[in-house]
């Protein structure tokens, strides 16, 4: 599973201004301010490497956080309510950072907290910080002190933008109530977005006598926001849109072994990004905020189009053949029924139309080989996806 791990958060808490007990353990009065030192170890790791920015070219667990934010929530009744943002001028060491491999960032917070129970919300953006906002893709996170509840804190797309990679996670409860207490708290950040990949080969140059110019992957609705605490969809959507657009306007053409006219590729167009593809194939990926299932409508549709990407010459509905996890996915349950075309887009799940495990290789044989979708085959196509994220999802295409 690709995760962004914030390691152990060590809290040395509550030395009252009025009661210096020299290390003895004592309770603190309700509402009393305590001196608190918080040592954060932010660890960024993945199965292979990390990198700054990226098109999505495989289900490989690559990631990079350039902009980390930290927010404090206090228990009030049955809820945790926003208190303040924890600010660090250097972005906790992640600001504009670009590294390869596993790294650890350490940050120390020295502050006063009232006695009570707390949780920390951490949010990591792929994009670099700019002067106006934490991200040009997402609207600035805006929580109202003593009002915004943790389970209502949300991430929202900026107008006209599509999703980039972003991570979020919540710490365990930190109970500030005694002098000289120490807390070791772990928090893991997972993707707040789903990954979608389109990998196709032998794309026909014409359909019904009309020239093919694009292969697009359409999403039934555009999710515009998500909850940060549990990375779930919250129902704010607009109309459908093309999440992936493979432009073939300038691609070379030729014939496959069956003598069919197809778009040809030697993979050079991907080499600058360290990506290897099989012969005569084209590849592109994107991210989506979580999207609840839209009953009765296909969630994803692959279309061959001319110059107008909203006018399909041929379409294929994408269907789920199964999900590999601990039974049915906890976030979605039975909505991933076998052979359904209406399914949710779940945060930290990878939906691959065509199998690609690694960026820099087409495989090592057998089940590890790349398997792009062949768009010259006039039949139902069933594929098996080994997603190196939260779960494996089997997808298929059905001729519409």
C-alpha cells in the first residue's frame, strides 16, 4: 500500500506555570494551560522511490509531498472541533522539496494547550506552495476556530481544476491531563484521491470511416470535494467530464500484424519521464477525488473520438470484475458487485484500464507483464489489475 507515514509523534506535556512538582505525576485542572512540547517525525516512504510532481504512469507506489499542513482539533462533547493551524515557515521541511528514496522530517512544536483530548489533522499536497494558497489545484483549507468539526473538514477543488495527488490523516487521541506526561502517537497519511490509468494498444485510426484523434476516459460525474478525516466522498459533484485525454493528432500510423491500420508508438514519447511501454501503445493517468456510486450509470467510459472529444465514435463501458482486499472494501461494501459498471471511486484505490505495474519496465514475465487494452478486439475484454495501492481491482471493458 502506498502511504505517507508520519512516524511517532512524541508529546511531553503539562508543566503548570503555578505548580512545579519536579517531575511528579499530578492531574491538571480542567481548562488549565499546560506547557506542551510536540516532537513530530514525518516520514515519507514508498515501495521504491519518491519524486516531485508527476504524471501518473502506473500503479507503482510513487509519491512526493511538497507542502505539509497541520491542524489541531479539541474534543468538545462528542465532536473534535478546530482550534488552530500549526504553522511552520519551512513547511515542516517539505516545502519545495524534491528527493529520491525514503526520507524523514522532524519538527518540534512548543506551545501551550488546555487540558483536554486532542487530535491532529495532517494534510500533504504534491504541489509547491505559492504566495496565495497552499495549492493551485485545491482551494485553501479554511476551518473556523471553535466551529469546524473534524469529521466535516473538507478538501475542495478550485474552479476549473482537476485533482492532483494529496494525502491526509488523523492522529490518535492525545489526552492532555497530567504533568510530565509523554505520548507516543502514530498517524498515517493515505491518498485522498483515487488513481485512474488508461493504457491502450492497437488503437484503430478510423471508426466507421471517420478519423480517430483521441482516446478519452470519461467520468460520470466530477467530484469537487472530499472529507479529509476519512477521505470519503461528500456528494458535491458537477457534470461528467474527460478525466484522461490521449491526443493522437500527431501520432504516427501503420499496420499491426493483422493488417489493421493503427496508431504506432515506440515509447519514445514517454522516455523523458523514465517510462517504458509496449509496442504500439499509449498511456496516461489522472487523479479523482472520491465519488459515490451513481446508480444506474457507468462510472467510467472509454471513448474513441474525432477532434471533438465530447462526440464519441465508439464507446466501451468499464466494469469491475472484483476487488482484492479484506473481503469487500470497507469504504464501499457491496457497491463493488461483480460485473457492475456503476461503482464508487474510493480514495487510495487504483483503477487501471490496462495493466501496468511499474513505470520503467514492461514486466518480468507472466503475471508481471504489462497488459494494455487492445482496442482492435471486438469483444468483451476482461483484465486483472494488481494495484500497488490499497486494493487490487479487476476491471473490464464492454462494447457499448
